[in-house]
């Protein structure tokens, strides 16, 4: 009896493995086929994007607070774990009925297909990868279930047959090799067929007609633990809704400007490069950045002022918003005033002296001083519609976020970090503060809840960039200590102490860190 039970459990394991192998074949074959279609035709990518679309703001904010810029990796890991469980259950279901297991695969394939077709950049033909993957998975499932049946005491008189066991393991191994080979080949094809990446490497941006003023040498404080004043491209935070980076060939890129305007037009990439480009240092901030968070970065941007684009279009009376749309369907609602009031809002083509990185919007994105990215910094932008807030709503606005999103004045302690241990005596405290379009005029620190004292400010590089600060605590005594920071803008307004979560319009509050002196 015990031996029969053990063999029965072993048979269930074989069927579960059959389900897992079949799932691997489905996603592997679909991934390979998707190399010849839109990026969103890959089922896991499309499903992940659909999950993001339906994720409530509080859950998105929680994911970013927990995983930061690794939020997409966390999503894929979670989806993979769910897929593994479902695949194993479908395989076990195949022990009772192969037809029932096949029907379950078809139901899941229907869900994947719906996710694919829901993407703005896909059409009916982009269902082909899912169809091919499903056909391959069904064939694999039926075949492996038939091999597993020869190991099952419920279906076979001699489940200990070594030949049957070897055949099943060879079949499972072959399926794994097929799935892995398909994924590897798909990545190779994507690498060799990525015209956008090749075009970016070959692109030489024109010099700015209006270069940015040189950054003052004193803008960067020489304190251990301080961030670089200019954030390197590879370290710049990335928060967006694209699970796969869109590959946009600049030769095929165009920007449509339309809506409540007197003159609709379309601009090509070369036409954009031929304009009088300007450089500007600008600090970008994500609305999901918590108090003291790291979802902020400063870069030198090269681009064409959006006010010039809109001046050519001539918005009509009553328009108060520009709805910008990415090639992947994301949209942002930017107040028309913010694009025409003289601030350096750009159609950016360069970042820190090179073409935009692929993940930061190549070939063209928007950057707008004073607004959170979710209402202004559209990457891979292809459409500008001049409209009204009363008539249109953007991607995150429909999900509970504020429709305008002005950046709140913020400051943070960068060194010492929370829970750090530093030696007694002199302790150098440093950090960053920002109030885009207004500038920082004063920063104060308080140690252990004591008197607020002025910090020393680094040189300012403009109103739109963050500003570093430092404070020298001369006689730090051993023990647990806390330091808080607050800032003032150039009008003398004090940063609010009131704590607020990122949802719906950005976090606020004074940043505090605790550290140990010994």
C-alpha cells in the first residue's frame, strides 16, 4: 500500500512537470515568434502591462516603495511564480483528463491573447505568437501526459518500467531545451534586428545653439556619501509603465501636433534636429518618491523648447492642457501654461551629452521643470494633442492621481544614512534640496529635536536643479542621534512639515534619519 502511494505521488509529480514543461514551451515559442511582431505581442510582456494598467494607485505606490526601480523585476518574478503554480496544477489535472487540461490551457491562452490585443501598439496579427505558443504547448502537454501515464499506477500495470521513466525524463528535458533555445534565439534576433539601438549608436547629435551655462565648481560637495550633482545616465532612476523598452527607429519617428490648434502638423526626427536646440540642467522627480527617497535625478538635457512647437501650432482659446502620448500608449496631461510660460520645457533628444538612452525615451521625450514626471515627462513621445482638462484625462489621472502634479519642495539627508555608525567628534552631515522653477535659498538642520541651524549651501546651478547642502556637527557624542532637514525656496517659503503619502499628488514632510555615534 505504501509503495503504491509513493508511486502515485511520483506520478503526480510527473504530471506537474509535464505542465511546467508545456508552459515553458508556450512562453518560449511565443517569445521567439514575437521577435517578428510588436514587442507587446510577447504574452508575458502584454500580460504584465495589463496588470500595471489595472493596478490601483496604492498598490503601485507600495511596490515602488518596496522595490524602487526594481519594481518591474518584482512584477515578472511574481507573475512567474503564479505561472509555475498554474502550470503545475494544469499538469496534475491532465492525470484525470487530458482534454480538461487542454481546455485550461486554452482558457489561459485566451487571457494572454486579450492582454496582447489590449495594447495600443498591437493589432490582430500580433496574436500570432500566442497562437503558435499555445499550439506548441498543447502538443507538448498531450505528449508528456501520455508518457507520464506509463508511470502512473492508476493507468499502467508496471509503473516501475525503467524505459518508461527514461522516456518521460528525456521528453521533459527535450521540452526544456526547446523552450530555453527559443528564448535564447529570440534575444539574439531582437539584438540583431533592433534598428533603434543601431541608429542610436550611430547618431551624432548637433551642438546646441544655446549651450547650458557651466556648472559652478562648488555645486558638488566633496563629502562621502553625497550623490553626484549630475546623475550619470546609468544611475538615473527609471519609473514608467513599459515592461519592455520600445525600440523606435528615429528614421520612422514622427510627432503629430493637433487638437485645439489653428495649425496641425507632423514633425520628423530630422526636422527636430534641424531646429535651434538648447541645453538645460534640470532635476526630474517621480511623484512616487517618498520623503527622503531616491527617485530623483539631475541631468543636462538637449532639446527644442516646447513653447516653440506650440507657437507653430497656435492653440485656440479655451485650451488649457496638452495630452502627450507615448508610442506604448502611456499619456500625460500637462498644463498648457507650463509649456508656454517661459520655463525650459523641452522635446529632449539628448541626456548628459549623448543621445537619450533607450530606457529614457530614445529618440524623443519630454522634460518639464516644476512638474512630476507622470504629468509631463512622457518618454518615446509621438503625439501632442492640445485640449482641455475638462475633455480628456491622462493615464494616471484615470487611476486616482492628481491631474496637474506640481513638484513639491523637498529636502533630504544623504549622509550619514539611516542606521549608519560614525565615529565621535566631528560629523559632516550633507544632503540635497530642490524646488524646481523656484530654487533653494536656505536649508536648516535640527539634531535630536533641538534648535534649527542654518546649513551651508553649495553653489546654485539654476532654479531648476537640486542644490546640495552641508552642516558640520563639531562635537558629536556617543549614542543614538537623529537629524532632520527642511528647506526654503527663493521667495522665503518654508517646506511644509505636514506628512503626505505620494498618492495622489506627491509626498511631503521633513526628512529625518537616525544614526549611531560611537
